[in-house]
C-alpha cells in the first residue's frame, strides 16, 4: 500500500513538474516567435523604403531596422525570462545600473581568442546592442581559444559564427556583424552610431594603431588588448594606461607608432601581461621545411603570417578581463584597478621605517603610528599608486621603484593618529610645506586637492569599516 502511494506521489509530482516546464517552454517559444515577427516586420519596412538593410545615407550609421529595434535596446528587465537570466547581474549592480548596461552599444573589433570571449561575456552581461567586426574565418587551429566555435563552424566567418551562437544564448540582444577588415576607409561605417565603448582585440599593429587613433580623435571610449600569445601566467594580467605596459613587444610598437604618427602619448587603457613572452614567433617554412618569405603568403597586406604559439586560456582571460572592465564602466560602478607599481617588500619596509622616524622627530614618539608594513603597502600601492598625492596623473611610469628614495608617508590631519585612513604619500621636498600648514588652509586655498584627498581617505575608511 505504501509503495502504491509513493508511485502515485511520484506521478503527481512529475505531472506538476511537466506542466511547469511546458509553461516555461511555451513562454520562451512565444517570445522567440514574437521576435521573429518583429524582424520580419523590420525587413518589410526596409524593403518598402528601398533600403535593403544598407547604411542610412543620413550618416547616423543606423538602418531603419535598427530604428525599429531601438525599442528593444534596453529591453524590459521586468520581463520574467530576461530578469531571471540576468538576475545575478541585477543583484550585483542593482536594477538602475543594470539598465545602463542594457541600454549600451558596444563595438568589438577582432573576434579571435580575446575578442570572442569579450563579446560573449558582454552578451551574457546584458549589453543591449553589439557590433561584431572581423574579416577572418574560424579555423581548426583557432578552436583551442575561441569562445563558442566548434568544428561545424570551421570555414564560417567569425562574426557570423558568434552571431549564430549568441542568438541561442541571449536573443534579446541586437547583434550586428561586419565581415570586413577595419582600416581608415571603413572607420566611418564601423565607428559611427555613437558606441558607448569600443573593444580593440586586433593583433595587427597597423590596423590597431589606426583604430586607436580614430577612437581618440572621435572621443570614443576604447579598451585595447595587447599581446596574449606566448604567455602562461594568468596572475600577471593587468589593466593600465598604455604608457605603463611592460614586457610586451606589441605595446612597445603601438606606443611608438601612436606617438610618431598621431602625436598620442597615452590615455588609452589596455589589458596586458607583465609576464615576458615564453616563446617567439615560429619560423615560416614551406612544406619541404625550407625558410620562405612570409609576405608571399599574406592574404591581407601587412598582416602577420608566422604563428605565435598560444595557450588558449590566456586570451580567454584577456577577453574576460576586458568584458568585466567595460561592464563596470557602463554601469557606473567604480572599480580601482591594481596599479602597476614595481616596489618589493623591502621598499615598503623602508617607507614604514621612514614614517616611524618622522613621527619621532615631529611628535616626539611613534606611538601614534597605527599601521604595519602590510598596511603601508596598501596605502602606497592602492591609494596613491606609488606616487605623491600631489602628482596623481595617470602617467605612472615603468620605473616607479626608483622613486622610493623621494617618497614619505605623513599624516593628512595632524590632530589624528597615523592610521590607514589618515596617511598621504608625498615627495620629501613636499613634506615640510605640508607639516607647516593646516587642513583648513588647504581646504580654502586648494579645494580640488582637498576634495581629492578627502575622497580617497573616506573611501578607505568605508572599505575597512572605520
């Protein structure tokens, strides 16, 4: 009897579960049909107006189809399916900030190991519109690092491959494609339309430099990926200004070309690795094994033919880092990236001892010093980025360790102890002037400096619950 009851209970539970699953499936299918109807109506609209999906000659870079879809850009986050799919993001950002992400338009240029992963996570994060640009096709050898491609996609343009897979992941996102090479002649077509962010995932120097220069000239936010090949250590990947990237031949070449050809010194955030490349470009050899001229085999002039060995995990992490950086920027969430400051533990000990000695001289004892070497590391590296509070330009430089002999930690407010939220980093020649003034004087004479320091120290107090 008990066994029969259990059987009926299982049957009933199965029926309920089946009903719920069917209802959910019908809802998703109805949404898919609805989107197909919108797309069909959009196509009819284009044909009626004689546009056939081509660029609007008005110069806004948008088609009639896109104008219709603009109602979906920033899709309804209260929709049950969309809300559930993005629920973790909504919980993280809050509905208002997630809406900013969902109303954003991002261009991703270069869809290989880095770009495909970046685009994929932008999609999964709920970006409302993506433009994917790449002239190349999926190859067998690219499957070790591509985000979604499989063997059936080999020979398919990378942009079309991503568009196909993305439609099955998050169909609400408007995904446009350009199977073409970015160059100065295609700048207007690709960069028009006021994108909120541009991701440069190109591995060719000429094309990369042209894109970055165009973004700077147009005032577009851009994030650029430097060399991800021939690396193996994921812990050394950083986001910083192009001027700060080290151990990267691609960064070095791009810096030189931007400065020489376009007068651009920096101001472009990049993702790069502090790790020195483990291997070099493989020699170009024919089937017979003899060295040949790579330029004889170039499909596109100026593009590298020789192969950089790539551990597939590293470009994927580059792409994930890029997506995370862009999504937080789009949402307005403040994230302080780890600065590239080349100090070791001995340098932080020196700065700690210098603080203790200074306290002895100024206050007669060091009993009011409430920080240890580890906390000094936080103050110097995370708060002041290894440079004077009076010199907070983004040009940190790649030899910051040399400046340790010029720096000292001192109290911001002399009436309070030397705690983690009351220390600023100054050059030695700035210390006497600071010790001879007051906070009120600084507030009156240098309101911007006062506000900047106060903001940094208040953030520290909040982070540490002080």
